[in-house]
C-alpha cells in the first residue's frame, strides 16, 4: 500500500518526518483527512488546531499542536508548515492549563491564545 | 636596572591575562559557530517548503495581485534594515555592515528617496545615537542567537509599514543589509531588497503541481506571504549570527597571536636586562677587587 511522506516543520527545526498512512489537519473551513493519492492542495491551517498523523509502521497516532501555518499536498508528499508547532508528547500540560486559564481570564471569546492552549492540551491527549 | 626588570615583569603579566581572555573568547566563538550553522540547517526545510509553495502559487496565478508584491513608486520613503551584533570584539564585522548601509542610504538619496533606518543590534544603535540620527525602529538582545519570534516581530513591523502609504508613515520598499556566512574564512555583506518581492521568470523543467486552494488562493497567499517574509528575515538573522561568531573567532585568534608574540618580545627584553645587570655587577666586583689588590701591594 502506498504511503505518504510527511514532514512537519517549524521555522526553527523539523518537528517530525516519516512515512504515514493518513494525516488529519484542520483548515479554517473544517477537518481534512489526507490519504495517499490525494489531489494537490495548498491550505491554510486553523491557528491553534491539532494535526494528527497515523504512522505507516502501525505505531500510535502522533498529534501535534500547530499555530499559524499551512500545509501542502503534492504527489504523496505532505508538508505541514507552522510558525508554532509542538508534538503532543512535548507539551507541558501544567503550563498549557495555566495558559488556558490566563486566556479565559482575559475575557475574549475564542481568542487565538485560548485556541492554542486548548490545542496543546488536546495534542497531549488531555481534556480541554 | 632593577626598576626596568620589575616594569617588564608587570607588562608580561598583564599581556598574559589579556591573552587568556581573548583565547577564551575565541573558543566560545568557535563552539557557537557550529551551533549557528546547525540553526541555519534546521531552518532550511521550512524555508524551502515555503519558497516552493509561493512559487507554485505565483506561477499558476500570474494575475494574483497582492499588496506585498506591488511596486509603490509613489512612496518615497524606504526602509533600510541594518543587521549588526550586540557586542563588539568581532573585528570589522559591524564596520563593514554599517559602511555598506551608508553607501546604500546615499544611493537611495540620490534616487530621490528618503531612507529610514530600522536597526538590529546594539552596535548599529550606538553608532546612530552617537551621530544623533533619527531611528525608525530598533531591536536588540538576540544578535548571537536569534529565535523565530524575533524575526516574526521584525517581519510584522516591516510588513505593516510597507502596507501603509507615505502620508501614514509607511514605506515604499524595504532593503536589508546583512552578512552572509560563506565559509569560516569568508563572510560577505549583502544588500537585498526584501519588499516588494521580485518575481523571477525561470525556465524550470519541474513545474510545480496545480494545487487546489483551501479555502481560496487569495487567503492562502495572504497567509503565505507574511510567513515568507518572516522566514527570509529569520534566514538573514541566522546568517548574520553565524558570520558574527566567525568574525569574532578570527579577531580573537589574531589578538591571542599578537599577545603571545608580545610576551616573547618582552621576555627577551627582560632576560637581556637581567643579564646586563649581572654583567655589570660582576665587572664592578672585579674592578673593586683589582683596586683593593693594587692598593694593598704598595
């Protein structure tokens, strides 16, 4: 079965790269599941969303929080570029909770900071 | 005689301690070059991808009309972003950048434009303050280890100013003076125009795939272009940081070499003075003994 070549990069470093069966990303218009053979797409990621990758080797799903970025699909290559990106396993849950509280206390509805904090918690597999 | 000896000894001590400092600086700079080069390499995938995406967008939608791509001939104010270091001790690094910037500013004035300095790094800042010139914007504190957030701050400010007109205090074009890291031995000062972006016509065998855009081509471009500008600035900051460390290493190496040479010269002088003192003492003793023998013989 064909696989996708996935690269998840931030400006400072490559966060994750490898072969995958499926990638799920969220654009401003809704979620998008990408499997091998997908048409070429260039899309804007929702700031403060979670990108999920199912590795081809049958391992567990990889989740990462992304903020402000885009993704491109060309052939069987998927690149996710985000100015802020963090793997779920790297998230400091306590710090993310603290950020979420602070963002909520700010009073603004659905602010970017709040969405990002939520995304970090979700990527870490926590309730948000 | 003894006074001269003491003086030389003191001089040797002080040169030795200077050599220790420059030697340490040299080693720190050497280790930081490697780190800076790694940072350049780590930023490459992102920069490549974003360039590719922009190329794809622009080549399939030639008609795209984005403010960041538009020439603004009616705006006479132009931004000049000057990237220098926060600290000295790095040879001609900052002087070179500032000299290039000066000639760019002069060239812009001759074209009837009004150059406005946007400064990165303490050294440019003090240079401008000392000459009592106006500074449009300044960023300091990260020249040896820039993070993307720093590039983001600079990029947002520049893009915002670019989108404004002259009357609103904006600028018509943005130039950058920075130092490209060519190799450990060569770093060259570069002058680039950052905005408006130049679209180059190239004949490439590999045509980028015909993308669909999610949600629309305009939205994607809106998001991509500022990201591209920030990624370019980040690249320039990283290159400058690597160059700064390389210049510092070279300057500190020659300072250490000079100090060691000086120590050699002083040591020779000191030995000579000591020998002279001993010789003089011996001849005085011999002369005295002779005089005594002569007077005792009578």
